[in-house]
């Protein structure tokens, strides 16, 4: 599995978990049924889900930044 495919799978899993935890939506897969594909959700649940997604993105950005600063550069100061 490529790094890109793994990252995409992890993102899909994260979004599905946020949908389940905050919006009580069991899956984000299209099931071709109005009853299963459309959901009534409260505004506070939407706000909570958006905040969780924002926090996950913030954490991912901080993680990427820390990994970039931990990497040795190809040119060392003498």
C-alpha cells in the first residue's frame, strides 16, 4: 500500500469516527437510500464535529511540523 493510499484510508477512518461520535451517523458510505443517506442533526452536533475535525487538522499540522524540524538537513553548518 502506498503512503498516499494509507493516508487517505486514515483520513476516511478519522472522518467516519467524527461522524459517528458527533453526528451519530453510522457510515459515510453512500447507500442510495434517502432514509440512510440523509440525516437530521442539531447545530451543536455540527459545531462539535467541525471542532473535532479542526482539532484533528491542527494536530496533524503540528505533527508534520515537528517531523520536519526533527529531520537533519542535507547541509550541515560547519
